């Protein structure tokens, strides 16, 4: 079937929700790998993390001061003989008896025979005796982080699918995880197509432009946690496209192409992909920008995303469809999607979903709202400077008043 046939092309104009569903239904799963803890930052956890022991593993002082017995407080004792120091990291010590205390440091185990900390600011020390300041009344049990009050040994601390940031790294460390199972990143090849494209550092003719899409997509992948991806440029040459796209398909898990997917004389990509045996899942989505987007699955069960070549279209489609699809295939849970209000009213007449670039700013009540920043055209990637992402304004409406809420997608 000829992809350039209008009837065929029209049949594949699908809604954004259907495009998302079809992509999800066809994505493979990428499994996991075990890496040293230091290499897990920013990655997706693929194992359940169990507590190695109680946290804290002992009653822990939360202030510098003296450790005393609540029974002494109840008996009206206000001066204590100091038996020594209980420092953090030292084995537990014990007070000698009633009316005795130990100096205690923040983080130290509470000495045996004590259950209350009196802050150093509330005492005076002379000749080895600590005395409360005038008028100070200590509360029994104060300034102690109780054993197992955070969690108990064998409690579940982290579940698969969580992204590893600072808090998760602390939890993994506390659980004794020298190595951790994370989602395996697929090998992603990013291909920009077009005779007009020239990379940075190369001579540029008057009729040529810099190849920016490949770098924008690679940077987005890297911010998402992908440390290894491949960029390349291919000309509008059917034979070179067939040969080199075939080689890239063989060496990678995911192909992302930019350009050559519409219906022009030099839009070779859909035909090349079909010639390579990539099964067409859909071509064209009822959206702006990015209507000509193409998606298919090869015989080797490898997804191929062919995105429009205009830079705004490329980046929007990548963030809206490609990144979530890869994340889901790696075991990440669906993103929590913020619904943000418009700061200004906008109108959009075409019967298409509108991906409207926006900048976030505080509203009148201090909560975030989305300031519309429409670009001049879908080629105006300079217009994205200062934006934070885009709102997905649905097809069903054409007027979107102030405070209208829509799903927000961050760059």
C-alpha cells in the first residue's frame, strides 16, 4: 500500500490518546542490570529494597547535652555528676547510678540507664557536675530518636519503578545495597535526515542550516538518565537511507528519526522503513505541531519513531510520546501529570490537539500557572527559550479562557 496515497494517509490520522495507546501496546520490555550503587543515580529502580535493620538501630540522641534518667527528674534532681562522654560512633556506655549522667553528642547511642537528653544550652558545668539553668524543666524522654521509630528491620523501603534521586540514594545506602538492580536503558539511535543539515564546526552554505534536532533529543535523553545514545545525520538519498538506517536498526534497540516523514517528493523515510520490514502502526496524529509523526515496530520487535523535521514538532513529539514510551518499557510507573491553569486566554480553531509552549509563573494566589508562549512556526525553536514545557489543549474546544486547566508536559 502506498503511504503517499491520500486515502491511506487519511485512514491513519488518529487522536493523541489512540497514538499513546498504540505505542504502549507495541513497546518491548528492556529488563534490568546490576550496577554499583554509585552508578545508580537518576536511574529507575528494578528491585524491592528491604530494611537491613531497624532505623534508627538504637535510641539516638538528637541534641548535644547530657543524658539523664527520667526517674531522677521525677525525684527533683537538678544536678548530675558527669561520668564521661558518649560520642557518636562509640559503643554504648552506662551511667554509674542515680544522680549521674554522661555527656552525649548528637547522633550517639543513648547510654544505658538514661532515657532523656538535656540540651547543653540548658546546663552549666563546674567541677565535673552539670546543673540545670534556673527555671528549666526537662520533659522525660525528650530529644531522643527512638529505636525503630522510622522503620523496622525487613520493612519494604523502596519499590521497583522509583527513580533514584538523593532521598532514594540515602535509603539504598542505609539498606546496605553495594549493588542495585536498575532498568536497562535501550540503545537509542537518533537520526536527523535532510540535505540541508550541517553539523556545528562544518562550513555552512547560504542554503543550509545547522542540524539541531539530534542534539536537542540527545540532551533530553541525557537529562532523563540515558548516558549512552548515538547521533547521526543522513542525506535525502534513498539508497544511503536504506543501507544506513538498516545498519542502525541492527545495532540499536530504538530508532528515532527526524525529518522526511510527510508527503513531499523527498520524504523517503516511511517507504524506507517499510522496505526494511518495519510494520506501520500509525502515520499522522491529529495534533499541532507534529501531525506527520510515524510509528512502527520491526520484525525484531524494535520500535521506530519517525518524527517531523521541524524542530518544535520534533521536540514536542519526543517529549509527548517517545520518552514516556521508553520509560514505561523500562518499568517506570506513569508520570504524575500536573494540570495547570492558563495565565491568559488563547484560541485555536483547527480540529487538532494543540501542544502550546508555556512558561511557568506564580498566579495571583501563588500557585503555578502557564503563560502561553506560542512559537512563530513549528520551525521556531528559538521561541522555546525560557519555556518550561507545553500544555496539551484538547481537540474538542477552540476557546481556552483564563484559568483553563490542561495537562502539562515538562521539557
